[in-house]
């Protein structure tokens, strides 16, 4: 995501090479490009104007220090400002109240409120050890209540039943009463999607807000939203005392300009980002990381976090022990690695977070090919006997033929796999001897853009 | 078969002259009310546009400042860079050629340029060519697919067609129930399965429609983002499976777009077109403050006929797109 903005900035910055100091004259063109790029990225115009003004003020007179190029100096300023607009650091949910902490969700139709309720419920239950109750006040859309019930079941949180004949305030009041008597820590209140211009519906959610006095009122907003995000956010912010924003569908290829607009207009922190359809797809929103991503510096921190989540810690420890004990890296381990890679969402999910240079080089691979490849490798290894997996040097011509038949591939594919395995094994040996530094040096030639 | 014979003259006419609403009778009768609703739906858009336009045009001559402001205006309506520059070029050319110097003339010129851009997208859907006529509906999460299907079912029923719905969204919780509720309200059969493969559900639905002599099959699918490659692969498979039972099908592949979405709408059209060969668009949620300007960007960069637009929550608020009404409503 956000590639195009990155590329455009990169192109603009090239024209700035060889200047000693940023002046109004030499960044004028660049700033116009930045403005256009931001507009194309769906950042709302008033926000763009403020942003450009702030960057200009900061950038003019900035000395180009040391080994920095003027372009890098300007990117530095742009990055700092982007981070500032999106809020400085991550903020979580406020539980500072007498339980239950009530969280009200509001937003347009199709923003992803119900899914977010499910994700947030699971998140609070697993990461904060809270007892969560969810309730739907959407008495309009067909089957909205069933949807929440189902999602709550998947997330493993309690669901308070409601029916379409009831009034939203009554439903919420009954749910809160129930939560108090059953010692729930958090009540998540889902509401119907509404347009900011629909006065009747806005009055309804105002009444609901007044009746339940939530400690958090979260505005759920689609990351793909266009210029109108600014109007919608303003109307909701005026009608309701919002305390935070949840940005959804961030895994799409929208450039996410809405994140900047909404934050700028409401002044409220973006607390979470929704990615993917699974209920685990809720991340804490980190403004500085988003800014890095926009600028193509890669979201390496998120990547590390994700890797940690995807890895099975026990297996990793066992693996490390095995290596330390000097035992060889065999095909079982190789297969394990492949499986872990897949559980992290495959190569494409990783590439999203890599710096633009690397991602671009990798982007030349045909889409989806790597998943097929991993499947094939697993198939080949599965066709081997345990003895062969533990001692790959056993595998000679006739065994190769048998394995190829079993996996439904050509003998060449088996050879290719064995070669790949040997390389990885070599790398692992280095790793166990010389540690990470040596390994990285060994990889220098393999990854483009690394120095 | 009979309905096919009955409808064909009227539909033939509307085919020949896009923009002339010479369709079946119910559309004609509902015309004034519909126009009003479109105007009301776009009232917010107009307030925003109209107000700004007036202040811009009141200056009365075409200079750089005016063009700069128009550029801003078009950009804030989600028109996108490319379409904005094109419209401004047209406007400049017209101003030079016709020596425009009054605000009214400039407004008319912009209106003409917009209309010329959007007119090719106005192509009515002709559902009488096959029976059953299979319409596959796709889109990103939360675009309004299932709601649009409900409205479409009502629309086709109003034209005297029999409709069958296929609950192909087997992924999202309660999507099936949502469609079934729509079906119950409007007396339409919904083919659904307990769980399982979307392609299989739709295959079943088409077989059922054949057996029952139904005119139109509306096939729902789960929402998906174009970056989720495995899901795009899945929807391509749904299309292939439809072709197994209906070699010429799906006769129409509609992509549902939310008018609130910005430039990403373009990426959506391109990605879905690549996977399932989109033949028409449905633009929903135009009743908010969103301007739907992205339509102009689509018209320029990956033109697909806009079959329907949705301007309200009522069941009959989804109607065929008319470029003239759309532009008129913006400028009124």
C-alpha cells in the first residue's frame, strides 16, 4: 500500500540533488508535487494545505547536514510532519472508570463496525484479560444482530441478545445492567451505520450516547474513503464527543489519505487499525510507523511484531538448541520454516511492510506464485521417508525418482529443492558459528538494495 | 420465453438510443418521483458544489486563478488528477474557441464537458437476452452488495421479471440471513447452503432457476479487497464455475462501488476487471455528502457502463444511471 505516494516523493526528491540548503525556491516544485501526491492519495484538501504550509515553514532554511542529500532532508521534515498530523504516539483504550467500561461504535454504513467490535472484543480479551460483553443496537439492517452474535461466538466473548422491535437505548441499558450483574469489564455497543446528513439517525445516536455515557466513543472509518472523509468526520465529531478513531480495511491498496484527514479534522487519536478479515486482524495504530510506510521507509517494527506472533516460541527455542548442539539442519526443519513463513501470511504480506526498494524488486515475481511454491516444496518433502528427511544425503537417483512420482513433480524439481536446502543448510552452519553479523554479510549479494 | 417476446421491442428501442428512457412502463411512471429523489439525494453534493461554483463563476472571466480554483474544486470531489486536468483542458479550449466571458457560459461549458465525459457510461442493462439472465455481483467489503441485490430484485420485479437470489457470500457472518430477510420481505426465493463453496451455491441457484423458469438470477459474493489475492482467485473460480452451467454466463458482472471511496475506486475497477471481467458498475451511497466524482476518473481511465446508482435507503432508491440527470442534479 501507499506505494504511489512513495514513488512520487522519490521522483521529486531526485530533482533536489546538489543543493546546500533548502530554500523557498528549490522546494517550491517539490512541494507542489507533494501536494498533488497527497490529493491523489485522497488526503482532504484543507489538510493538505495546512500540511504544506507547515512543511514549508520547517523546511526553509534547513541546512543539508553531512551526508544527507537535500531530498533526504526534506523527507525528514515531511516525515516529522506526517507523524505529527497523525498523532504522536499510540494510545489504547481508556479503562479508567467504574466497570463496566462502555465503548460505543459509530460510523457510516459498511465502514466495518460489527467486524471491528468482534476484533476489539477478542483483542481486549486476549491482550488485556478483560471480560467482554458485546451488544448490537442495529435494529435496521437485516441480520445485523445475527452477524454480531456469530462474530462474538468466533471471538469467544459474551453476546447480549437483542431484537429488531426494541429501541436502541433500551437494548443498551439492558445490556449494561446485565454486564454489571455478571461482572463484565467492558461492554462494546455496536450501532447501525448512518450517514452524517441523516438528522433522524444522528439524533438517535446522540440519545443513545446520552443514555449510556460511554467512556470511549470510537469512530469507525474506512481507510479507502475519499475527499468526503473530512466532512463525515467533522459531522460525527460535532454530533458526538468522539474519543478515538478506528481505521479499517488498511490491508487494501488504498493509499490511506483518510487517516491523515480524519485525524486532522477531529483531533482525536487513531487508536486501532483493522487489517484482514480474520478476527485477529486488529493492530494498535502507530502514527510514526504509518508515516514511515507512506514515505517508503518500510514498516520494519510491525514486521518484527508480526513475526513474533506467527512464530511458535517453543519450536523456535527447540530449533535454536538443536543448532547450538551442533546438530545439522535437516529437511524437517526446512519444512518447518516454510510452514512458519506461510503462517505469517506469506511473502506478499511481508513485502507490504518492507522498504519500497526491496518490495519493488520482489514485486516482479508473479503474484501468488510463492504460495504455490511453498505448497510444492512441502509436497516433495512429504513424499520422503523419515530417514531421508533426517539424512538428505541418502537421496540418490532412484530415490529421487520415487519422490518425484509421489509428489507428482519432475525429478528436476526434487533436485532444485535439494539445492535450495543445501544453501539454507550452509547459511545455518554459518549462523551457528559466526552469529547474525556474518550471516547478514553472507546475504549481501542476495537481496537487492542492501548495502 | 413469453416475457422475452413481450419486452423485446421496448428494450430494443432503449438500446438504440441510450439516454432516452423508453423502457418498460413502470420506469416511465415513476420518473418524476425518481428525479426528485435523485435531486434530493444529491442536494448535499449540490450545496457544496453549487455554492463554490457560484463564487468562482461570479468573477466572470477565465484566468489562471479561476482555473486553479476549479482544479481544487474538481479534486475535492474525488475526480482525480487525470480527469480534472482533462476537464480543465476542455474548458480552456471551449473558452478560447467560443470566447466565453460570462459566468453562465463558463458554467455551461463545464457542464457540457462533464456530460461528454459521463455520457458514454450511460448504458442500460438489457436482461431479456437470456433466460435465466445471470448477474454476478462483486465488490469490496461494505460497498453495499447485499443491500443492492435486494433493491435490484425489487427493481426487476417491478418490470414483471421473476427473480432468484443466490447467497454466495458464505464467508461473512449472517450474510446469508441478511439476504434471506430481503427475500422474505419481497417474496423472492433465496438459494442458500448451510456453509460451503460460493461457486457451488451459485451453480445450484442457476440450476434451480432453469428448473423453475426464472428470468433473472442475482448472485451475491463475499466482499473482498483486491489485495487479497487468494480471494480474487476464488471469485475468478466462481465465474468459471458459472460458465460450466451457463456457457455464456455470467451475462452481467456488476461491481458495486461506494461513492464515498476515493481514488481507490479506480484500482478496484481495474483489479476486479482483471479477475472477473466487469461489465457494469453500481454506484451506492450517493445520498451522503460524497460527490461521486470518481465516476469521471473511471470514465477517463477504465470506462465501464454505470448500470445503477443508489441515492437512498428505501428499497426503490436504486435506479438506472442517467448522465444528464446526474450532471443536472449537480448544477441545478
